[in-house]
C-alpha cells in the first residue's frame, strides 16, 4: 500500500505515533520519525529496534526535522503532523494566558512551520500528502478546556485553508480528529485502569469502547497513499460517534 513511499512522522512516541509508525512501516513505507526524546542517541536506537522500518532523527525545530528527513531519504511523500499537548482544564475566567500561548505554539505554530518547511520539496516533486492529527474537541466543544479546543480548532481551520492553497500543486492535506483513542498521552493506564473513570468515559461514547491507535493509523495510511489523490480539505472525526 505504501511501498517505496517516504513518510515523515512527528512526535512518534506520543499520541497515535507508535501505532502509526508500526502500521506505516508494515505497509512498506520508509518512516522517518521525530520525537523530543530522540536527542538521546540510545532512545533513537531503541525506537528503531522496536519499530523496524523507521529512522529516528535527533532534529527538533520543525525546519530541521524536515531537513533531516530530506537528508536521510531525499524526499518526503507524506507528512504526518502528529501533534500532542496536554488538555489543561481551566474555566475561561481562571485560565492562564501564558498556558494558552504554549498550547497555541504546540498545536498551531509548530505544525504550521513544519508544513511550510515541507511544502517546497513536495512542490518540486509535483505531489505530496499532508495529514494533521488534531482532535474532535473543537467539533463538539469541550467545557472548561477552551484553550485546548481553540488550539485544535485552529489546526482544523489550517487544513481547510491550506487545502485550497496547495491543491493546484497536487498536494492533498487532510485532518484526522480523534477523541477517546487509547494512548498514553491522553488516556494513560492510571485512567484506563480506573473502573469508575472508565465507566464515566464509556457513558459518553456511543461505541461504548475506546478506539485503538491502529484504527487512526489505518486512516492515516489511506490519506498518505496514492489512493487518496482527490480528497483534500477534510476534517474527519474518529471518536466512536462522540463527534
């Protein structure tokens, strides 16, 4: 499905990153992975051993991450901006504006810079796929989490605008907007192993279960593949019916 494709995946240790890295490599892609932990050579090596078919790079700034992927593989066929930031609970009249700035930096500015750095190589190649992993939170709304939902909503809006800008260059950009996906970033074992907390969560999910990262990864793989050449500008929730 993704044979001979070069995929750049950010924050590979977080959110849906591990599931995506494993599945994309399993589909034949060469997966270049970024993560904050990869400044440590031992952690880079451990990741590559755990996820065969991946290359872990030490670069951290978005422009440098793109440069490292191009240095390693010569091109980027698909970019997956898998952005994660804590959903900080704060009513609007108690919110810390500095926290708001940090959320916007992580969820909007960093991925915007990443896309901007990757697009020139995609334009030169005459094609490209960009997949933003955002959140369903701004689709439905999340009381007391307006900082997080605002950042995620901006990411979704970015996809809508960039799809119009990049379509003439044969670059498709779509967003996958998860919620209630089992992952250590947002649903750690301390939460999922708590029966009372799980019962409360499941009451909100029409599907009555948490989704799996691999279910998100399958949609990522479709958007990254040649099968997706005429689909762009969509924000697709994957939340078991919650949004």
